[in-house]
C-alpha cells in the first residue's frame, strides 16, 4: 500500500477566498486513499469517544453540574472547529492538516510550532488514555491499589495498539469502524435507558467548586476539552481520505455531532445515577452507573469490558495520528528525518515507536501520584498543547479571509466563514486560560523545548541547500 499522503503531504495549495475554495489539482502520483465517508466519520468518532467519556464524569464531578453546561458549550465549539477544518481541508486536502494550514499561511516556523505542539498533545493524550484504562480493568480484575500493577496495565494498553499499527492504515480504518460500533451502541443504550432511572438528588450542587460560576465553567471545560480532542482527525489524515475536499468536512461534523449526543446523554445519566459524593471518588463512573440501574455488578462488568475495548480502539487511532503529523513535517525538513520513514504497512513506523516510548516515560514519571491525579495532570497538558494548533489553524483561516480579493468574495460566505474562524479562535483561547497556570506552564515548556530542534533542522537544511545549490 502507498504511504499515507506520501506525495501530497508537503505540497501547499494556493489559497482562494472563503466563498470560492480552491480546486485541488489532481494528484499525478495517485496515492491510494483508503478512508471513505463511513471510515473517516468512524475515525473522528473513534478518536473522540475513547477514554474521555468513560473517565471524565468523575474528573469534573468536583465542579458540580456546571460541568454539564460546559459540555454544551464545548459541543458547540467542537462543531465550529469541525466546520473550520472542513473549510481548511478544501484548500489543502493533504495529510498533516493542522501542520499544513499554519505553514501555508505564516511560514515554516508556524507550521513547526503547530506540528510540535500537536505531536506533544498526541503522545501525552495517548499516555492519559492508557491511564484511563486502569480504572475499568480494576473492575474486571481487582488491582487493589497496587501502583506497580496499575502502571503495568497502563503500559500494556499503550503498547498493544502501538504494535497493531504496524499492520497498516487499512487495518487501522477497519479497527476504528468495529470499535466505534462496539462502543457507540452500548453507550447510547445506557444514555437512553439510564435516563429513566435518574434520581435528581444524585446530581449534587450546581457549583461545588467554591469559585465563581464562570471560573468553574472555564476550569471544567478545560478538562472536558480532552473528551473532544479528535475532531480534527479527518483533517490530519486527509491524505488517506477519498474526495477529501468534501468528505473531511462532512465526516468531521457528523462524527462530532454523534459524539456530542452520546457525551451529553451519557454524562447526564451518570450524574443522575451515581450520588455526587461517590462519583467524585469513582474510578469507573459508567460501570457504577450501570450497576445502579441493574442493582448488581454484572452490568458494570459488561460496561468495563466495553470501556477497555473502546479506549484500546481509541488508542489505535491516536497512535496513527501521532505518527502522521510529524511525518508531514519531516518531509518538509522540519522534523527529524526518521519520522518520514514509512513501513510496508504504510504507517510511519518511527513515529509510532517515538510516541509509544515517550508515553511510557510519561506514565512512569507521573504514576507515583496515583492514577486519578496522573489522568488529571495529563488531561490539562493536552488542553494547552491541543489548543495551540487550533489557534494557529483558526488564525490561518482568518488570514486567508483577509487576503480574499473583494471581487471574489460573497458577503454571506465571508460572514459565515469569518464567524466560524473567529469563534474557533476565541474558544481555543478561552480553553487555554481555563486550563490553569500549572498546565499552561508545563505546556509552554513542552512547546519551547521544540525551538532548538527547529533551529538545528532549519540550519542543517539551509547548509545542505547552500552546498548543493537550490532545488530545481
């Protein structure tokens, strides 16, 4: 099979104005695009619905039911981001979208910062997902608070999907379809049937955080953003999507809307089924919610099995994403060259190894604080590192809108696209602020750590070009 986006990952598309998206030139090398609308939508939903819905209700419970309002706000923001990425994908329908958009608009340094931040978000997110598995494995096989066993479970959850990725992108797409169906149907069943057993007394106070409502809303939204990371999945993998100019936008919106529906109904059910004081300390909130409905433990065990399968399928997709972004940048000489190497299965193998190794180190460093604390810390770091490429992509769209010539702009289309881009930028900025000082501090350190890498690679590239002469 052909490498994902091998030829088109580095080719910028000449921008047009917002109302008249540029028609992409046909790809003369004709790479095989394996994801249709169903697979691309499943990739989006599979990457969004993973550890988030299974672990986050307990994580945000200390803020109270204001977090349900935060879910509504984030659902709107996620749909706006999906629309934004669909528009940008029509300009540059290539692999590595969130790297390509800032690069084409602002130059290689902006592209590098976006790729580096997104790559950091990916492997930190992968570590967080692996940690989220532990609470549900504990339902199936009691780990009795043994941190060594919990760390071993998290590492197994990380490395098994990493090994599966070497089978190739076609298998990744197939796994995403199967895992999405397996987890979506039981979760939707719980989110509907469970609503009939909701007890209003279980919800607890609206704002249990002790801070202002706006502060609690921003803080809970910063945590909950983790549950919507993946809305950009189709855009990042556009080189693998058939008819990406149309499919990326549709898959992004459909996948986001489907995920938001499951999230909102599921979280309301969990809050209403599990008493607030128990939910705050729960390691497997959905299993506890099902046990409240069935009056026994068998339902929770079934949900725990679904949760483990769901998070493993989500890891399968995220590991591919973590390899594809640096792959696109490496082909431009803006990431270390090994990231551009592609194996027989069409997967950038070095990128898979790198994110798995870094995720392992992060789990090992943070697990001494316990799984709940580790998950929270990792989630907040992903909020910052995930929002940086969102900000830069929204800024790129605003730049293209500002460059549009007056005679080519339709006022209605301009107003719509400007609103989507501006609100996407504002939401991303708000979420970074809500992540808190510690998360922003750690995220900035991760981001700035990439600058020496860029300086070295750019210097080496210019030295090589000076010695060999400019490319023809």
